[in-house]
């Protein structure tokens, strides 16, 4: 089964060392390289991460997470 970039929206972005980067909220396809944007909501502030799609190492639809 092939996964498109739009299927990544809503997944949790997790680093290889198990740190949560937040939920994927959008895909930026404006440039040659595609990026996905993960939003991590915090108590005092929200953080937004812009991560290259080429850094994805594993996609687990069953667990709703994306490992980078």
C-alpha cells in the first residue's frame, strides 16, 4: 500500500529517541523538497516544527505515528 503525503496529517511525529514533536498539521509542497509541519502544544507556548519529508524513517498507521 502506497501512502501519500496527505495521509500523514494527524499522525504524531516522534523522533528516533522517542521524543514527541507533536501532531502533523500540514504539508508544505511549495518548494522542490516537501516538508511537513508538526505542531506541539505546550502549557505556555506552542511550537511548530518544519521537517523535511525525506527524514521519515518509519510510518505506522496502526499506531498513528510517524518516526523521523
